[in-house]
């Protein structure tokens, strides 16, 4: 069993240990050396264990830290101040670009050539005219007057203002022209460049332009998907757990169901995506990219998690509760529904929330059923095309613009925030309702 | 709109049924409720079930078959020149009809016969919706009346209701079985179609993978090439890297936490490790692609090595980090299951703590640890997002972790993301890969879960 110990004990003479003479195994230089070596090994082993924990913790810190460092600045966006003169004729024809450009060019009277003006035009987000249009819609009195407005800057200017471009690099390596840098610096010097909280990030749908892209659509899609998942998997999961734990006879058939559920919990998530593609889209002909289908797939995926958690919670209710209920004449079903289930509910709820948190972070199966499409609109129903937060992260991570890296990290932070919230609720519920029998 | 209307009607009728049943039960014994076999609310539930259940079953069956039936009716009315084609053109025709009926433009001027079919299809669906509403509502009313008629002092309402509830419970527990059956059947069915095009031997042992099938039959590469060996090798490589990270770190962390760490330390270190398990895989993928891959590449360059920017090493390391908590929490369980008497025996012989752990606890826990590693391997093989985001797409048969490889899951995702043509070997090959993936992970899981269970029983 233990070669080290055996080696030590095998050498022990059969005579009483205390009577050992000068040649005893437990005295002298050799013994002290062996003991030191063994204690050193003990310390090494212990340090290795501590190092393993430290490595894991370090990776966690590195993971969260690197993402937070990248994403924190995305919660701010850069805006440009312009003195816009709104010409009624232009407003009537829907031309909101011209007033913005005029106002911008007025800030740079020295720039008169076409190329220079084009550089200036590129400072503004391509969504700026729509912003102005929305402002006019809110306040029609603006037309015909000169107003100070703040409109969104282009993502390159935004990144420059946040210091994400290296100014010391030559123009070619920097990826941003000197002319734009100079124009942005001039605006900043005039106090016409400011940063504010980025509401676009939370309210807008997806966009090809980083500064106009938001995760509003993805958040709504995630909520819709999660709603379907919850409505399906929670009742079915609890019902299945009640049957298996309280009513099912212990035979081969229920043994098979049990093995099956345990295996299902360990099936790779992408397989559920294939199932969804073949059955829900292929066989039943449900629409692609719909939260309904995403929710169905997620429900099948979280079902085993919920069943396992619910069974554990039901098992924790002591048999005396059941005996008492049965003794005063309750039927088996009444016993379970009126007494056992309410007592197990906090535990079931905790397991359910953890299952939902897993469904919220899952990506792979949704790629299979087409929730990875580029969708600008915010979904309004269960069969609208939608995407979810993790998939949005996946798509943004693939985008080449450096502004999208920042947005991806911010989206990850929001997703992690939701997960912390869900798990926090689970922990609090467990603390409140924890009961020792 | 009609389904919503029907659902509302059904809810309303069920509530009415409950109230009617309850009051009738009380009335049937002149208010002396104790004379009833069951309490009045069970009579209410009895009537409610009669009102709601048959109509609900009809609703489900009807909705499931309605679209198909309407399509068959419409197709039978079309001229032969349209319906005579093969399976593909037929499914295209169906899609056209569906889109036209929903008012989505197909982008081209529709054939007048198809437009007419679409109109008929829409009319049929509309008719079916209204008739379902009518039939469903009358069925519910009839059920309500029948249930109410049966109520009397001798009606055994509670056992009847309980039978229905128990049947519902059984059905719910069968959903899990149905899911497995669905997975197996859908994978098998599509994979068999794939294997009728590409022979299984070529698929499993071929060394060239290029699933891109050319559009025209006479082009180069028109057949595609489906030798999945490089994919299996790539998966294995990434898994091996992940395991070399996860197993030592996870196991040592579990040992430290369960044998060395004090109670206070454990209470906050364990949840910290578990946070790693709760982080979505897409986040790990982003981390692997943006932080780990450049770091590995820079480290390799500093050592004078040629590292691909999508190296298997970076993906594997991050996947290993993801699996650390998985290995450590499972190992923690099995280490804690080793009886204290074994440890005490070892200490009594004079062994140090680490000697006890290495030579007594771990050998005793070995089956459980092996099972934990097997479950972790199954997790690593099936993990999709990290490899999709951080490893390459080109199949590369290599054992060098510094090069880019592709994995089974990456390919499944790549083949099925975006628009796909059904019935092309490219799409179907994803199901072939899925079947292999499912079978391999299933074997690992079944064996590991069995080991864990017998092991748990041994020390209980």
C-alpha cells in the first residue's frame, strides 16, 4: 500500500522499539535526514496544493480583469457639440445631414477643400442625422432656429478620445489619419467634444456601425427565450421530479429514466442544437431565429438540471412529514402537493435559478437554430427573429473594428452582471429558507 | 389570433367548470358537505378537467396536423408539372407557397398556379382556425355539461382527479426519455442519409476534410471531401492540452481544499472556484481569442518558436481553466467520501499528511477521480464556443499544439451557422459529426456515472 511507510517499518526490529541500541532506526544522522526529507516533501505538497488554488484564482482575476479593463470605457460615448441651424426647407425634405455638416464646417473655417471636408464629415456618426431627426420630432419648435445639440461621434473619434489609438505611432500603423486626429483635437480644444453615459449600448439593436450598435435587442431576445425556457422546463421538471421521487415504483423502467436523466445532463450542449435543428425546424417547421425555438431547446437542456435539483430538494424533506399527513387521512397526492412540495420549494427554486443562469449563458445550441443572424430590430414576440446576449457577444467578437472589441467586453460585463444577479438571488433564497430538520 | 381566442375560451370555461362543479356538489347534498365522498373543490376540479382536457388534447393534435394537412390538400390541387419534381424542388415549392401565404415576397413573380395555391392555403388555414375554435369551444362546453351532470354525493371525484394528475406526472417524467429518443433518432436519421452519400469508412478514417461542396457538378471539388480524422485528432489535441491543465490543478486544488484548508478559508475559496464554472463559455472563447492566444504567441516568439495565432495550445489552456472547477468539485466529493478510518490508520503508522494523501486517500479514491476525469474529458470534447472562437477552421492533422487545428464541434458549428441547403452532404456531415460526438460522450458519461455510483455505495 505505502512503499514509503513500509520501507520504514520493515526495518524495525521485532524487539521493543524503546530498547533499541545505538544502531536504532529512529536515531542518528540518517534518520534525521530522512525525517527532514519527508517533512520537506510534506511542505512541497502543501505548497503545490496552495499553488493550484492560487492558479485557479489568478485565472479568474485575469479573466474578469482583462475583460473589465477592455470593456469599462464602452459605457461612455463621445459626443460632438454643434450649433445647428435648421432650415425649414431641409427639414421638410428630410435632409438632416446638411445642417449637421454645415455646423461642423463652420467650426473649421480654414478647411475649404473637398478632401478636408470629407475628413470632417467622417467625424460624425452616420447615425447623427437620425438623432437630429428624433430631436426635431420631440421639439418641432427647433425648426428655423439655431440650437446647440450634442450628436454622436464616429467610432474612430470615440476610440481616439478614449485613448485607444496610439498617437506616437506613424499614421500608417495607427490606423487613423493624422487629419482626423488633428480635427478631433481641435474639437476637444474648443470644448466641443465630451463624453457621456452610453445609453445607446443598452437601448439600440445591432448595427454594422459600432457607435450605433447596442445590445437592447439581444437583452430582449434573451429575456423572451428565458421566459419560454422557464414556462416549459420548470413545471415539467418539478412534475417529473415529484413523480420519480414520490410515486415511481423502484423498478428497471424508472432506473432507466434515472440513468437517462443523469446522462442527459452531461450531453454536450451543441447536440441539443442539432436536435432543435432537426426536430423543431426541420420536422415541425417552426421559424428560424425565433426565441420560441431557442426557448424550447434551452428547456430540454435545463430540464435534467431542474429534475436533479428538485429531486434532491424533495429527498431532503424528512419522511415524518409524509407520515404525519398520511396519518390524518391525506391521499398520497395531497401529501405531496400540500406538504412535501411547499417544504421543498425553496430548494427547487434555487436549483431552478441556477439552471436558468446556465441557459442564459449558453451559446452553442442557439447557433444551430439560426439565432446568430444580424438583427437590427428589437424583437416583440416569440416568433420574431431575435438573438440573445451570448450570441451577440459571439458576433461582436468576430467583428474587425476595434470599437467592437470594447462593446463585446461591455456586453460580457452586462451578461456577467445578470448572472451574478441570478446567482445572488439563489444564494439569498437559500439563506432565507434554509432549514435543518 | 384564433389560437389565442381558443386558449382564452378554454381558460374561461375551465374556471366556470370549477365554480359550477363546486357549487353543484354542495347543492346536491343540500349544503351538508360531509355527506360527499370528496370535498367540493375536488368536484370543481373534476368538472374543470372535463371541460379543459379533451379540448386541450384536440387543440394540440389539430395544431400539429393542420399545416401539413392543408399543404397536402393544396398540393393535390396543383397541376402535375409543378408537383412532379424531386424532393428538393417540392420543398422549394412548399416554401414558396408558405411565404406567399404569409405575404412575404419571394423576390420573383410567382407562377399563377402557385399564387392561387398560396391563396387557397391561406384560406384553408383560416377556415381551419375558425373551425378549431368552434369545435374546441363546443367540446369544452359539452365536457363541462357532462362533468357537471355526473356530480352527486356518491361521485368519487378525488380519485378521478388524482388519476389524471398522476398521469400528467408520468407524462412529464417521460419528456426526458423522449428528449434522448429525439436526439438519437434525429442524429441517426440525418447521419444515415449522410452515410448513404459518403461511406462511413471514408468518414472515420479519411485524412482529408474539406466539406465545401462546389455549386456545379462539373467544378473542381464538386464532391467535397469528408475524411474526419484530422477533426478527431484536433479534438484530441485540444482535449489533451486542456486535461494537462485541468487535472493537476483541479485535483491539487481539491486536495488542498478538503485536506489542508481551514474551515474559514474553504468557505470562500470553494465558491470562488465555482465562479469559474458559472462563467459562460462564450466569455472564455473571447478571453482565449483576445488575451490568451496573443500571450501564447508572444511567449512562443520569445522562445524562438513558431506559434500559430490560433494555436491549439491557447484554446486548450483556456478550456482547461474552464474545467478546473469541474474536476475539483467532483474530486472533492470522492476525496471526502474516503472514510476517516483509512486516514487515521495511516497517521497511526507514522505517515505524514501528504504521504497519507498520496498513498492512502488517493488510491482509495482513484476510481472516483478517474470517473471525474472522464466526465471532464467528455465536457472538453463537447465544448464548442472556446474552440469556435479561438481555434482555426482548416483541418490540420498534427500533434503539435503550437499549430492551428480544428475540432469536431467547431466544424459542426461552422457547417450549420448561417444559411444552409438541406440534403447537401455538407449540411448532413454535421449530423455525422454530431452522432460521433454524442456516442463518444455518451460512452464516457455512462461509464463514469456508473463508477461514481458504485464507488459511492462502496463507502456508504
